[in-house]
């Protein structure tokens, strides 16, 4: 017996998986294009704080505001998976490598490991 709703759900699930894979590939590509990349939401105070941290250090990060991108929700899901289901935005990449969300960035800043990462990626020269 054919159940059109069930077929529609399976097709939707396949397309959803396709978009997440495509979004993950886009995230990886964008993260590799600049020394520092921040995936953000324009209205998020934590995102604003991370952007200010880097700008205050003299770093010019590439910032992708996911709420302003038509595929932003898909990229946010892909980032969520990269973080292993941990807390979401902002998500920072340095030198194409995932640093993590706000907690990881701030911990790296406090323990002194952030500046060497930035220097190694060519984002900071001092």
C-alpha cells in the first residue's frame, strides 16, 4: 500500500540531509578562505562580543551573519554538528581550523593560546 505522506517525509528527510551536507561543505570552504572566520547572528550579544574581541586585538575577521544568509539555518545545523551538538553561535575558525564557540575562544584568550594561533594563521603580526 502507498502512503503519500510517508513518501513525502522520506523525500523531505533526504533533501534535508542534502542541504546539511552542502552547508557543511560551504562552511568548510568559507572557513578556509580567511585567517579568521566567525559564523555569527547579527542580533546575538555573544557574537558581538567575539567580534569586538578580535577587532580589539587588531584582527580583521571574515564574519558571516547566518541570519542574513538564505542558507544560514542549514549552515547553523552544520556548525552544530561540527561542535558535537554543543552550544551554538558564534563559531570561530582560525587558520581553517575549528576553534569552537564563545567558551573555547574566551578560554584560549585567557590561557594565552589565542595569540599564538592568530600569529600562526597570519592574522596577527605583533
